[in-house]
C-alpha cells in the first residue's frame, strides 16, 4: 500500500449522458460542484483535508442533482471558487503525496474530475495513480440478491451500527469513506492483497475505457481534418 491515502468525494451538476464519450464532448460530462479530499498516512494519521465548492460559471445544475445534494446556483455564487484554482490544489496534493486514491463508487468521481481537469487545462495526475473503490470491495456484504453493492450510507450503518450524518455532502462522504476503509482493514474484509487485486481488474478497466475515449476523439478529429482537406481539393 502507498505511504499516503487520499479519500475523495464529489457532488456533481448531474450525471453523464454517455459514459463512453470523451471529456471534450459538449454537454456530456457533468461538472463537480463540490470537491472534498482528506489525506491520511497508511497507518491512519490525518495529514490534511480540503473542501471546496466550484462556482457555476459554465454549467447548469439539474433539478434532480439539487434535490440530492442541496447545492444551488445562489449558494455557489457566494461560496463557489474558480474551478481552475480548486483543480490546481487537488493536482498539487496528488502530485506531492502520490497516494492511493480511495472513493466510494470511485468510477464516477474519477470521470467527473477527469472532465474538470480537461476543462481547467491541467494535466490529470489520477491517470498515473492507484485507486481503490470501497463500493466494489464490499459487494459481498450486500444483504439481498437484488442489491449488487452497498451505498455509502448503507455500508457505514452496517459497520458502525448508526446512520451516516450529512449524506451527499462531499466533505462528510469523504470522511465516511475513510472511516469505512480503516474499519474494513481492521476487520480484514479488505487486505493489501485485495487492494492490489482490484488494481489489476476494476481500476484497470476504468483507465482503459478513458484511453479508448481519447482514441475515439483523436480518430474523429483526424477524420474531420481529412474531409476538410479533401473538400479543399475538389
């Protein structure tokens, strides 16, 4: 396991329209409206924490998203920061600590942040860092055949016998993810071996999908250029 762990959570302006499209696809990828992360040492000592809201200069928050997390344009007009500044702070911590990045349903956070790194024009350190998903790691704890995985609040209640407070607040969810991760380690529901195994399967497939999206985007651009050049010579 890496010397540092970074627990991360986002609240977003909505959901992706098509998970297979590149980040450059107009209107496809939602923006983060709140980004929170906590850095720990691998033995559970907190190093730092950050919690930021992103000003809605170029995105629309869907009514469904507002219903879930309660963050609205008026709030962001007062509390929101410039996206590039927030993403730069996150990039600095990822580059400094070189952590294992941990989230609950990390696939969604990975893509939301990937799109915002693209919009901010900042290189995305996540593509070179190991990741771990507590949702994927605890599918064996789902208690009904119809339930394939546990929501963060359900996992927290299962482990600590009490409800998680402030659900769908990124700062609270990042803390709950950290609490669950360390408790799962203590119970040996997850181990260094299972963390490594997840890198070879689930996380690898997420990052491979990003590579495919980028390849498709490049191919499309090349095709457009070929068509334009051909038309100029007709």
